[in-house]
């Protein structure tokens, strides 16, 4: 699907954000437009900041996971990056608010990641994430 698939992910992820906001996690969205801008921000921030965040976290990750030997620690560092991107998007986008601060960021990012991964796969738009992961 390439670029078209990547562009189609944004409205799907915006709908997922609205679904996450409907859950009692402390994530608030003012409108679909705010959800769309938030999904775009999360995607663009992830594209731009993934390498710098991995560089900043490389030494703690290497020590904590014994160089990647302990998979759950690697998984936690990836979730940490997801939470940072989610919270940063909430700070940048009007109408996207984390009512309970860090706990809303953690719960919202986890729900957003899991639900959007399911939706993207079901809709057949999942090849984009593999490409982006390979580039990082």
C-alpha cells in the first residue's frame, strides 16, 4: 500500500483515539479534528523522534536488558517511548488532554497502541509499521 496505506492510517488512528477517550483512562479529546491532529502528531513525532529517543535510552536499555537478552526489558523501553510520544502530542495539540497526567499517558498510550495495532492489521494497513520499524 505504501504512501496511501500510511495516509489511511491517520483517520483510523484518530477514531481509535476517540475510542480511547471514551474509556475511563483520563484521556480527553474535544473533537474528531483534535483526534485527527493528535494522530498526525503522534505519527510524525514517532517518525522524527524515534532515533533520538533510542539514542538517549540506549545505555540504560543496554544495561537493564543485558544488551537485549532480557526481552521484557526491551519491551518496556519501547512502551516508554510510546508513552513519551503520546504525552508530547497531548502537550502540543489543543483539545487533546491527559486529565490524570502520567497515569493517563501510560494507560492511554497502551490502549491506543494495542487497539490501533488491531484495527490497522484488520484493515490490512499493517505493512507500514514493519517498514518504519526496519528503518529505525
